[in-house]
């Protein structure tokens, strides 16, 4: 039996600082299994991993801390200041991330969890959107995102803007998504919108599996 039978993966992406984590929590509470690509990215560069060895070979051993783990802050300063270096890092890390995401999708499916939310900031860049039947993007105004990133990551405004500029433009998200959630207001507002979207997707999933449930 194919363990992926009946699985539907929903991709959640969007601009940094837009508030994807809030949307992800709502989907989780509404019965979706969640794969967090940020956690996957941390897993694949754990101490002693092949991926970390490749990164150190490319960017130098200085990107490793004294205990052999990745110096994330230093690597971030390197790649977010140079688009070519960011592309080089992505070329190394994305295949490992993709492989681990697929493994986790199969694991959820074998456990009977067929509705899966893939929370991935670089969903399109890593080509993980190929796994997704529906894509949701979370957007917000630049000024709001900048302040959120500064508070979240304890970085300077200049560093925050560099991270924002390294992403795909807003228009790309709009034209490549099935749902757009705009998060410029209070958390209650985006939570209510997220619940409505997750309900619609759940209904679509169940109606697709069982045509007799469709309402004309």
C-alpha cells in the first residue's frame, strides 16, 4: 500500500516578519500535522552532518563554533550581504532539506495524518512547492515586517532590511499562491482569517476524497 495515498500537503510561506508562525499555530489547532522547515533546516546542519561539512568546506571553518556546531549568526552575515553566496548556500542545503521534508511527510502519512501543513519560508526557492497541492502566502507591510524582525531576531534595522531584500518580491507570492493572508493588524484578526482558510481547505480535502459529501 502506498503510504502517501490520500495525503494533501498545504504549503505555507510568505515574507519574513509577516507572521507565518501565528497562521501555522491556527492550522495545527485545526487538525493539520505541521512540518516546520526552519526546524528541518536546523536538523540537516547538526554537528557532524554531511551538509554542515559541505558548508564548512565552501565558506571556511570559521563558520563553525569551537564545539563544531554552525555559527548561524556569522553565516547569516556572510550570505545576507552577498546574493551569490546566498545562492551557493542554498544549492548546498536545499537537497538535504527536501529529503528530510519528504521523510517527514511519509512519517506523518504512516501515522494516519493525511492533512499536512508545510511551513517553509523558502518554499519556492527550495522547490518544495512541488509537494504542495495548495499554497498560502502570508504578507505584511514592509515597515511592520522590519520592526517584527528587529524584535524577533535582535538585529539592526540594516540587517533586517537585508533579510527582507533577499526574499522574492511580494508580487511573486501573490501570483503563485492560492490564498493570501495579509497580517498588518492584531493577532486576533489574522487568527480568525487563518481559521476560515483552514476550514475551507479541510472541506475541500474531505469533499475531494468523498464526492458524495459535496454540496451543490
